[in-house]
C-alpha cells in the first residue's frame, strides 16, 4: 500500500471529494488481487476442481452449451413475507461512509423498499468461493445467499452447471440501462442469468520514471523492448494475460483455437526465456510499479487510477489492437429464498445515480448508461477519466475471453501455469 498522506484530491483541493476519500480509505486494496492461487485454493486444487466438474449433455464444444443450460432448482420465494436479501460481495467494493459504519447506497435501498440487506464481504477469491458454495448447490441446498457477484468465467461455469437462476426482468426494469457493449456476452447471450456489477480493463501500466520517459503502448513492446528487460510483469490471471497476447497476434479472445492459444503461450514463453519478464503477479505489481522496480506491466484499470493519485508518471495504455474487459456480475443462486428481493436490489443499482455513487468510491467502470453523467456531477475529473468512464469508441475495442469447457479450462490453465511457475 502506498502512503496516501500526500495524495491530492482528484477534484482539486476539495478533500470532501467522494472519490478522494474512497481512495484514502481503500488504499490499494483491489478485488482483482485475489485471483487463482492468491488467497484461495491454489493451482493444484483449482485444476482438480475444474477436472471434476463433468459436462452436461447439452454442453457444446466451447462449454457454454449448444442447448439450454440445466434448470436451476428454485425454492419457495419468501420475498413478500420476509423483507430481507442476503448479498455476498468482494471486499472494499461498495460505497461507505467516512467512519466505515454504513453503506449509503444500501441504506437508500432499504429506505425505499423496506427490504433489509445483509451485506457480507466474504467473496475473497472466485475459486475459494466456488469451493464453499458448490457442495450446497450440488446437494440442492440453500447457500444462505440470495445474490452474489462472480467474475465472467465463473458465471459461465455456474450457468453450465445449472447453479444460477434466470433473472425475472419484470423486477429489474432498470436493466434497460445496461451498457450496450455488455448486453450480449458469449457466456450469457442476452443476459438471461447475469447482470454486471462493475467492469474493468486489462491493459498496460507503466512508470515514465522507469522507462526513461518512453511510453509503452503495445504488448509487443512490453514483451520485446530491450529497454524494459527484466522490469516487466504479466498477470497470473490467464484470461487477461493470454487474451492481450491473442489480440496482439490478431486473434479474437472470444473465438480462438487450440493453435491460437499455443501461439500466444509461445510468445509469452519466449519473453520469459529471454529475461524480459521479471515475474507474474496479481495486483501486487502496484508497489513495484509505484517504486519504479517494475517499468511496465499488464495491469488493471482500478489499480492504476489509484496509483495516479500519487504520481503523474504512472500511465496506462489501452493497446490499439484491443484489450480485455472483465466484469463481476450479479447472479442469483439456486434455492435462493428471496429471489424477487434480490432482483429489486439489482434494479436499485441500475439506477444511474446510484451506480455513479458506487463508481466514485471503487474507481472501476460502471456498467450502467447515464452513470458517467451522474459521476461528472460528483467529480468532473473523475467522470471524464476514460479508465472509469470510457467512451463508446473505447468500449468497442474491448474484448471478453470466451467460455471454456471443463476440459479446456483444465488444459489451458495447466499449460499457462507451467510458464508461470516454471
């Protein structure tokens, strides 16, 4: 964590600025730091879990289903008689008051609907969380949660296994505000089962002080420029790292072959063998990037936005050939006891004003149309930041990694991990 005592307010000298206070409170703790192996099962257990999933009869070659996904088991919905909803989410991922004792956007929902929200920050890692709820889902039992926020690839798995329920959009009229670029993703066409909570880009971060003032704007430069040798890091998140390399090679991460994947790994392996790559990281790259020990790296937007509060030499590039976009998504699990209340909660956050309040604190991309305009009212500079409020042209160059079958997930993860740990 960097020293935030000298961090300037992004809106000038107004230290009451919401985003500034959020950055101080949060420091550099990012939900993207807890990727596979960082705080959960580790690579071996992850591979075992992937390999033991099995495949439903309707699953197609890409693992997302040639036919319909299995129907998730539903419990009797107690929403009308029990005015509560149980929501699990990642840590430091919602707006909070200065004293950290309440969450204004949740309080507003309860005041408007009378529905109490039991908000629990117990989602520390996709694999760890999946391991915790899978036995209950597999056994047809209530997980004790009505809604949670999973990353794209885990949503694909949950849909494939019939562990999440279809959304009743009659209870989520604000779903019409979903950004067009996120409406028809490959793992959930038409957003039948999921709606994004927050999104972010995977691109390139660099420190001008460590690059000699040189910009780093392409993956090829990152992996081959002699001036960066030994001061480059890539991400341990396979989908982001391999996705960026696939794009550099002219391939589509949403539609690639085994040969394409192998070619991307070969480029990464060559860079590692040449000494170009220092290491693979979660978001612990932030400390090295801030100090200049890392000159350039694959990085996530929210982390870099926070670093820029301290140092204008920290820059971010979205490669011209394209970059990865990921989302953490609302899903409602099988056997949830308060499904309607969960849908009303999602509807609340799809109000642009409410989503803008959250975005001002978490510094990721709000997936809701109109949130940018509302964010500008909170903080004009923050609302114009293309890493938080990207234009349609920027979003058009973003890409989602395609869904993987269980066999592919195991095979690709094993091959990638061999480079990471080899």
